[in-house]
């Protein structure tokens, strides 16, 4: 993975603002994978992505329903893999998560990361910062397709 950008966040509101900037750069067909422990800001950044995409609905974690959809400039598909059986993986064809008119954001993508190779995803890694509320958020990719968009970030 190639690191594109690393930012610091001191609060959930800052994480949401980072997501909002990212959301304004996303296009239909984009896949964003979120990797980090519980409480690191995965849903907060997704909430910001939604705002950046012109979505006014409140974003809620899809942990128990697995997938939630929101509509703005593009359809936002918010998926949470926390409760999947990692030994079986996920049949993404059944879930209809990916198409050219949608932005797909996947929480807990590390549970079956190998299944996303064909989507050329943006991968966002969350790590603890200097104190309880701060986070290090690292944007990575497998090739340079995302670099140009991040010049606007």
C-alpha cells in the first residue's frame, strides 16, 4: 500500500470534517475501505463523507443490518463487516454494493480485505493518537489513481 496522506484528528467532529472533505472528492464507482479498532472514528468519517456528497440524512452504524443506503449526488452504500463469519467471507454479488452510480464505504474491511482487490479502493487506516480522543488517519492506495484527487484535499 502506498501512503497518500496522513492527518491527525482531535475529536469526532474533526474526523467528520475530514470525511466531509473526502466526500466532496468521491465519484460513482469509488470504494473506500475503513480499517481500525472499535471507537476509532469509522462511522464518524462516513457521516462526513455523506455530508460531502450532499446527503442530509443522519448516518448510523450498520453493524446489525450490515448495509445502509443514503442518497445524495451519488448513492452511498455504507457496509459494516464486523459481524461476518470471516471463514466464509461475504458474497458481495448478493448485497449489490458496487456499481458506477454508487460510492461504497466498508467498515471492518480488514476482515476480508482480499475480496476488494478488483475495486482499486482507497484504504483508510485509523490508529490511536497522543491522547484518548486523538487519532491518526492514514489514506493509502495500491496505485496512483487517488493521488490526483488528494491534491485538492
